[in-house]
C-alpha cells in the first residue's frame, strides 16, 4: 500500500482553517521531561508526546514500547512479546535515554528491551521528548528521552487504594495492579505492586511459541515533610521477569547437532534505591531544589538454547550496577527568565560471567568472558534559560559532559591494554515559539546532542541477536548530532494539533559493519569469519522526517484524531538508505460518548510497505516488508466515580503482519498477535 505524501504547510493550514472560529480554551498536555519542570506542550518549542493513566489503560498495552506504538515519530523494534524497544525518529535503544521518575536506566542490553523494566502497569504517565535532548540528559539522547512517572507518596489524609485487573485472549494473559497511599501528619507512605502471568500469544497463523513470561513489580516510597517547603523521600523499586524468551533471536547454527539457537532469560531483575531531598521556593524569585542519590542494579541471565540438543550451550550472568547523583534547581530569576541548572554524575560497572560450549558434542561449557570489570563514568553540567517576551518564548541550554570508559580485559582475557577511552562533548539547544493565535504557534529548534559508545560496543565480542558475531572496538568514537526542527502547533476547546519537520545530521554514526575475508578473520577469528561484524563509525548519517497529529471535537463529546509519520535515513558513506528505518504510517481514530456513562473508540493504523532498505551495507540482510492495516475497537463504561470497566478487541480483522523493525531471519520474523479480546477494570477505594 502507498500512503499519501502530505505537506506540513498544507496540513497546518487545513487544520487552522477548520478551527478558525473555535472557542479559545487551551487544552495542552503537561510535560515535565521536556524542560525539566512542569510545563505545557504549547509552551515548548519542540515535539513531545504524553500518555496519561486513562490513555495507557485505553491502549491496553503490556509495556512501554507497546503503549507508544502508532504515535507519530515513534516505531517499535521487537524480538519478543516482552522485548518491545521504542525507536524515536529512526534512532533505537542505544540512542534514547530511558528514565523512571527522572532516574536514568543503564544497562548493556543484548536482547529484549530495557523499556520493559519500566513497570507500565503502575505508571501514571509516560512522557516522550523527540529529538536531541542531551542538554538535560547527557550521553545517549540523540533520539530523545522517555520518562515513566510512577505513583508518589501523597500528603492526603487517610488511606487510599487504587487497583486494576485485565485479561487478553490472545495470550490468555492476566495482569493485576494495586497502589496504596497512607498519610498522617508529616508522614506519607505509598506501596504498589503489579503482577502479570502471560502465556504464548496467538497470531492468525497459530501460537507464537516462547512468547509467554511472568512479571512481578513492587514499588514503595516514604516522604517526610520537614516543613511547608522541604521534604525528604526514600524510594524503592523492584521489577522481575521470569522465563522470558526472545524468538526473534532464533538463528541457524553452523553445527547440524545444534540446528538453531534462541536467546532466553530464565530470570532478570531491576532494583533501585533512591534517597532524595526537595525544597520548594517562595517569594517573588522562588528557587526550587531537588537532590538525589541512587543505586540501580540490572541483573540478567542471558542464555543461548540449542533447539536440537534441548539444552543451553551458552550461559551468561551479569549485573550492571549504577551509582548516581542528580542535583538540579530552577530559579525564577526575573519574571521573564526561569533559569534552571544542575549536574548529573553516574558510574556503571559490569562483569559478565559467560560460559560457552565451543564444539561438538557441546557438552562442556568453558569460561569465555566478553570483558571483565568494565566501567563507564559520566559527569555533566548544564544550564538552561526559559525566556518569555510577551507571546514569544525562547528556550536556550548548554551542557558539558565527560564520559570515561575502561575494562580490565576483553576477548576472554586476550586483550588487556588500550581499553581506556575518554569522550567529552558540549551539547546545546536553542528554540523559539511564538503565539500568533492560540491555534497558530510556529516554532523552530536546534539541538546538538551526543552519544558515547556503550559498554558492549567498546568491549564485547560475541554473538548478537541478529545472528552475527560482533567484534568489540575500544577505539570507537562518540557520535555527534545536529538536529534542526521547524513546526507549528496549537490547541483550543475543539482542536489540538502539531506538525513538524526535522533534519538530523549524525557524525561518527555507530553501527555494525559486515566484514569478510582477511578482515573478518582478523576481527572475529576464523571460526566466526563467515558471519562477522565489527562496531565502527560511519562518516555520517542523515535522518529527516515529517510528523503530524491532530484531534478535532467535531460534535460535543465526539473526537476525531489523525497522525502521520515519515522518516528517511541515508548512509552518506555508501549513498544508500540507512539500515533499519521505520515505514511510513498513518493513524486514524475516533473517541466519543455513545451513552451517558459509556465512551467508545476506534483506531486504524495504515503502515506502508518499506522497500527503502540497506543493500550494500548489510549485503542483502535487510529485506523489504509488506504494508498492513490494523483496526482496534473498544468501549469504556464508567460504572461510578470510582470504577470503570473496559471491553476492547485488538486487531479486529485478525490481520497477519509484523513491523519492519521486528528482529529475526528475513522471512521468518515473529508475527504480531492476532485478534484479541481485552477486559480491564480499574477502581479506587
């Protein structure tokens, strides 16, 4: 299928004309991630996406990636039901900073999705900043940032309970959540839990094996109110998944005894401890402070299962530990200047314990550690000025970062020198938005962002999820990106829209390049020369695109919505399409009241065929994918003020498809879930 090519100017003028006589009443989403403090989208000269609790429930998603599916500018790369990685404007998990309550996730992720550890069942909001966001979030924010906001302890008298439960027929999946808030005097306590029991889901072609898993998450927070301005907080988070398989990682093995291999995680867990202090300013020039220290552990077992032998031939256990410090302040220095500044410091360490069976009969596992005692240290300072001059809002920021990496050894101890590296970068941003009318606010933004290489890119040599043996490169350099964005946005009581076009130039683009011949033997060894990749820097890559979204209340209580995404990536070195770019997409929707206490909704996704694929760079490993259309239908009954019941049918036509970014051997990618009936209840007491 071919999607229409839309002009951003045409979209903006059409939307503005249709609402020219609408009542002025701004209805803009609030976002804290874009500027570092609470602000509305209409006051922000860049692109954001915000999902509140009601919208998260309506979408019936099991994880953050699934919840963001279909949003303009966002695609999903998946290797399983659990492993759903958001891709922002063509940039994947390595180029997106993931946060929970503003605290950074860190892990060298070989399979699955770090985003799946973000406990969507407990989330109150999901906020996305699209485009370079290194000024606030440092290394890795070339594509943007995703922040999941969990419940906080509240100083509300008495005891409050919020709970929910859901079921979906495709996976026979059961999910349940509960959050308890209790407060007395200057003490507040919040406890929450989320449990999931998911079986293998059904696609239109039948059961998709190894897509089930179990998940448990627990959170808690205690707050002590020192006085009216100051608080202390202690936060705990734990998320644990069990028996997670990644069928998208299944690859043929060189030995007929093995047949093929599939990566799986018998157990994986995230633990977080945070101690924080906040102070709310007073007076004409209030100064707000927030300080935190935290420790986060991402513990994973990552095994490779031999499908003919019915046993593991690789075991790998590793814990990535991050100790961090965040300090930030925002100061209303002048009625026209809200100045914010801060520092972020963290250190991540990892020490994989890997054992491999190297040859027939594959019964003896020997130590084969990709690296030992690797460390990444990052330190960044930033300052930002939010300036208001009547209807003109300017946002300017500057940041300096240093990132240092080191390891005791790599390649199972074969290399012990030349492993230290240091990167430094100055990031910046400057944006302007002007309110011509509430419905016509043009804006422009420039952002300079960077990404230092990750632990795996520098030090790990071994098989990856795409079936290639990767050679680590301690010498790989940091990426630097310059993004320019032009857009228009506006909102009132009956319409909310945004249109943006962007151009992102990335220098030293980090990727894996296929090697052959003597180069492959030297990098990966003779045993792996036939499927060898090495982490390298391209000279440059260019990503440009167009996004648009609109919501229109055409009749009181009846809303129509539309979204459009178009991404084009180019490998400037080889003058061909960039590897793994999302397909063009249109989404159409309706949400409206059909009975006094019942709202119904309908969503249509139209995804174009993706024939713009890399050929020289991948040597034919990336193939075109077919376009598809899916439809979802649902209804929510507000039983009373405290209870709601939702019924929905996902993939109404039982369409067989997979996203272009689904991982797997071309032609054998895992299919998406088929038609599924979902039931969900939410209530409070």
